[in-house]
């Protein structure tokens, strides 16, 4: 089927302390608040921030029950941990028609088709519950609306304000953690409802099983999907852990999101080196790599073939992958992938951001996946040790 999704509109963060989250996004990640509602206390506070083409809406969780909620373009979810990324909004056409089809597919509408108006026109939207426990999808038709954002939000910036810092350009992918054994069901749901199709990470990959990576300190199954021809929608990566011993970041995440949820958001950047340097200076902690990653003869040769040096990557923990094994769209070493993970946005087991720069590569290299997994394991362990030390001091 042709996907009804046109592009990704925004991602909503449901938080217990909106001011802290907004401050972190502004001071550390260089997002700019550009629209808001509820600043006078008359309704739940919702603030829209952007960096390049990436838009987050921060929704303050004021312990409202769903029935009493007055959130716009969203639906609050009760969680043991109140801080989470819980809504991925997409632009579509014909919201009523799409809702009818989704209902026929057995989907649960949290909010039926709703229309809002102001002087710039009208917007219609609905909210559908996803296959994951705390994640919903707002589907918005804004083809009859002329203002920069959405009805109900007041602008916070003038036309002379800079639109972008240049750090990030769009959402490259969203990674969901699935309870073990549920990944095929999640894939089937996104395929039937929104037209996502399997994007193999390796030739001959079975979409029912995905791509397994196992070894010392790692055990993960991944399945990547996309809407063919709809690059502005972004990819979805489904992950679940393989049975293994020891600490596991996916299982830790599922302790607070028992039915699955958004584990990390990959943000595309045109220049990962300048972006990481700028964000590090502003206080963002990135997952580092052991020195052996950059001194390994094979990896060092791979980095040099790509026209870079280990000394350029190592200060920021940036990973490089130019794997060409059995993948047509990575047919030469000119196709490279550069990635790095940042610290969790909230508590140590919550959603985190990833910076990713694609130089021709369209997939996700196995070498990078292994290194990213291990670097995030180390970062989580460092955060646990830091929490323990602070608790002892108190």
C-alpha cells in the first residue's frame, strides 16, 4: 500500500518538570522555543521547540486523567515514570477517511477526528493508540492552514529570529524497544496501518526475525522499516533484546515502559563534528569509545579510506561505518555513516538522542550498532555509579 503519511510533524515529550526539560533543550541542545500555550496557567503547558527541521513539543504532566485533559494534538498517558517520549505526529491528508480505515484495522482511536480554526485557516487531526503501551500517533491535516505551526499555539518568536542553529536537519529514525517476542507484531501493525515496509539491514534478512547481533556484552535483534518514497517520514527501528546475562539497556528501559516505547531518537546532522563540539561545550555528555576502537588496524584503515583520521573522531566518541557487505546501496567506501549517542534526556533509563550524519549510506552498519550498544552500556553504568555516589553523600 501507498503510505498515507506525508512527513513527520513533531515528537511530544511528556514530562513532570517542563521548565527543566525546556531549559535543557535550549541551553544544552540549542533548540529554540517558537510556540506555546498554557503559559498563563489556564491549561496544561505545551511548548514547541525546534532545531532545524526537528520539532519537539514539551507537555507538562500535571497528573491529569485522560478524561479531563485539555492537551492539544496529544493524549496523556499514565506511567510509573512520568518522563517519556510518547507521541509521534505525522502529517496526512483526509483525516476522517484515514480514521475509518484504521478503525477497520482494529486500531483504537484515543481522539476522533477534530477540527480547529483560527485566522490562518483550519487543521483537522485525530490521535490513534499505537501497538506500544505508552505511544500514540497524532495524524494532522494542515493543508488548509497557512500559519507556521498549529491553531491554539501562540508564537514566541519574530520573523527576524534565526530559524536554525544548523546542528540538526530532521529526524532520521525513531527506535522503539519491544518486549521480547513482540517485534513481528509491531512490524505488522505499522505495515498494515501506515504502509511501512521492511528495510533490510543485511541481504536476505527475514522480516519476521530481523537482524540479530550477539557476542560478548551484546544481544539484540533489530528490524528497520520505512515508507518507500516518503523520505520526510523517517525510518522506524524496532529492537528487542536476546536472552543474555548481565545488564541490558533494553530490559532496563522496559522496566518503566513494560509494553514498549521510544528508546532513542536519531537526529540527522549535516556536520556531526561541529554539532558534537558545540553541544559538548554546552554541557551535553556523549557516549565515549575505548581508545582501542580507533587504534584497531582495520578500523583505522577504514577511517583513513573515508578521508578522515582517528584523531578527528576520538575526542567526541564518534563512530564510523563503511561496511559494504552484501548491501547494494553501500557499494563503495564513499558511503559512510557517522554516529554518536548522547546521555538520556531524563532519568538514566529514559529516551536519549543520537546524532547521525549520512554520507551516502542509507542503512545502519553492524560495526556501529555493536559499538553504540557497548558505549551506551558504559554510559548507563557511569550514570548508575554517579547516582550511587550522590545517594551516599546525601
